[in-house]
């Protein structure tokens, strides 16, 4: 449980307007009494998330996501309840002493292994053994502040880490970490005499390394940790945990290829930067990028491979309705090299003046084509039409068509008639999957209205002895307990009271997805209660019938038969 009173939590939540906070993350549009926006918690194209300023909660009518301002920030930023409370307190100007906040408890033994390895590598760099590596870093214009910020370390020439880890942890777990190997002579360090750059998960926990040579050894420049249980390249983004807050404030995120590009950007005080670690952008990563900021700039390497990666990443983002902007660097340079060669001001000018994604594609699609050849001209125009059909930005489409037609000296109608006529999506009622089980529906609806009305809670307390579904039963008990303790029911207060308990919140989400009508009649509530009681009676009849089959005494059988008849009359 948290260290704050319910009153303090309520004070913090009431210090802000949920509409103001959520609108700093996603655009909201007023509609009637509420505000609506595209839900960030599922693939949403039509605005299906409603934010209520009067009730101070949000609810998605499609995926069922619901909660207060704390829950929204928790899920959007992937942080703990207390971290979200602290963030809201800062926004609302409420003084609160939460103390040291623990990270979300996701640590496994592999996480502990990486925590210890990080301390070991950092310490190595600061010893006499790290002198040459420190000088190398300084020669690369990486100063002590950057070394500390990015927790850069050093692996040694001896198998020291493997000895430390196998003494403290299970050898099988140590081998799973990707830090240690084993042969006939025993355990040995996989990283050997390299500068160690830690790679992090979304919460900022070290989960892998990229080790770089620094003394001109004759082996590969970088050696990276293989994928493990806690390190999946396609699910992580380098520097996400540091960049997400500043990217949100600036409403801009710069996407690069490698971690050294990010580190170099920090040396010139550009911190809203992340990197893909040289891998093709996955759907998971694209969703994370989309949630970071509205303005997304792709600044990949300036070579052909970088252009190909830019094309691929932009298409993944376009699938999600995001139109990125593009920065291309001259001389085949990557951002790290460009900043070192041309300096901060030149790079900042690049960031301030990106080109449109379609201008980039026009240039990219000309590669290896002879545009004086009718065959290549036709191929070029056909490819442009394919790319135009991917974007929904009508203004960008129109500007691109004019540019291509002027350049190729063709009529605009030639392109326009080949464009897909995609009708604008109209707001529509979300089709909610309704359970065919009338008992499940009755339990779900009863609890849905218990969250909104003390009258329904009282009826539940007086007339319902048992809710068959366990997850519903536990939630109903918590609601009843809240009402008993505080004398009122308020959905926002209750959600904060349970501290966004994952199991209970999942049940609330499920109930909200099945029920959308705000108002009820007493007759409806009575019907729900009757259905639940009927179920309990039928289950009791079934139990007694089975019991009667096991009895041999006619009197005992007659007694149970009489009991069954009485139950049936009440159904």
C-alpha cells in the first residue's frame, strides 16, 4: 500500500483538471459535456476515448480502458502509481513528501545480474585499469558528465565478472544473461576489454550491453549482448526512459539509428532523442514512438542503408496514422559524425528544417532510375501513386501531386484518377461484444452501477448473498467495503483507493467494455439481482441432487427432495 492518505491522494487529483492533463498527451475535442480523443491504449482511428471533466475520469468505449488522471499517466508513461501521483502533484502545485519511489517491481534474477554487472563495469572505468579507455572517450569528446549520464563502463581483460556472478547467482541464470560463457576450463566473460555501453528497457533498467573496442584490437568494432528473456530488440527503444518526458514537453521526438548518435546529441544539449539500435522498426516500437510526441523527426544515417531504414520506419509510422518528417545528412555521415564535423548549430538547423516524408520518398524513389526513359518514368510515377495511397494528409498529397506533375510535365488528373478514394471514417457506435451468458451479463451490469450509485450498493448488500464469478465477486466486495468505510461512492475516488490494482482494474475495464449506458432503473437492478439469485438457487439444487444420489436412507433422501422442491418454488 502507499504511504499517502486517501484524503491527500484526492487533494492531489483534484488539484488538476483531467482534461488539461490528458490533452497535454493527446489532442481532445469537446463534444457535449465531455471531451473525446483517439485512445492511445489500442489501435484507434476514430476518437473513442471520452474524458469527463465533471467525474474526473476517462473511459474508452472501444477497449474499455478507464481510470483517473493517475491511471492514464501510469499506463501512458509506463510508471508506478506513486510516480504518477508525484507527477500530478507537481502539475497541480501540491506539496507532497512521498519519499524515495521504488520502480515498478519487474526485477528478476537476470535484472539483478545486470544491476551488479553495471556497477562492476562503471567501477572498472574509474580505476587505473580504465585510464586508457577514459582517454579514448575524451578523445571522442565524451566528457565525464556524459559518461556518468549514460553509465558507461569497462570490461576487463580477465574473467573477473564471471567469477563474481557465479558466486552470487545460480550458474544457469548467469549463463542465460548473455554476459558469461562456459567451456571445458569453466566460466568466462563474454565481454573482454571493451568500453561498455548499457542498453535499457522502457523503465530504465539495464538489460544488455554494446561493447566497443578502443585499443585497435583486430576484431569487430561492436559486440552486443544476444537476445535474452529480458532483452528483446524489437520491444525496446534506446534512451526511451530518459527522452519520454522532454519529448512530451517539446511535443517532438528525434529518432536515430544508433546509441552513439543519441549520446553525441546529448553533448550538444539535444535530449529528446531515441535510437532504434540499427534494427528495422517493429509495430511495437512504432506505437511507442507515436505516443511520445506529435512531431516525429527521423534522422537516420546519411548513407543508402540509412535511406532504406528511413523508408521502412516512415511506412510503419504511416500505418498508425503518423506522418513523420525527415532529416537527411550529407556525405553519408551518421548523426554522431555530422555533429562532430559540422557542430551544434549546423545540426540544429537540420532539425529545425526537416523535409516532408513525401519529399524524401520522391528523392528516394528516383534512385537508380533514368527519368529520361519512358519505362523508368512510368515506374517512378506508379511508385509515387503507391506511396500517396498510404498517407491520409490531403494537403501533403495535393502538394506532392503538384510537385511531381510539374517535374514530370504530366497532367494532375493522371495521378488523381489512380488514387484510392478512401472515404473519411465517420464516427460510429462501437460494437461491444455482449456476453450471451445472462448470468455474466447480470453480474457485470450490477457491479457497473454499484460503481456509480450508493443505492445499488445498498441493494447488493441487502439482497445478494453470493456472486458466482470470482473476479466480479472480489470487485463487488471492494466496492461495498469502500462505501462502508467512507459513506459514499465515487468512481474516481474508488479507482485511486485500490491504487490501480491490476486485477481489479482489469475487471473494471471488462465491465466498462460490456456496459455503456449511464443511467438505470430500479426495475433493471431488481432484474439483475433476480438473475443472480436464480443462478445460485439452481446451483444449490444441482448440489443437493448430486448429494441425494449418494444417500441410501429413504428418510434422508425425502428430506433433501423436500428441500429441492422448496428451492424450485422460489425460482
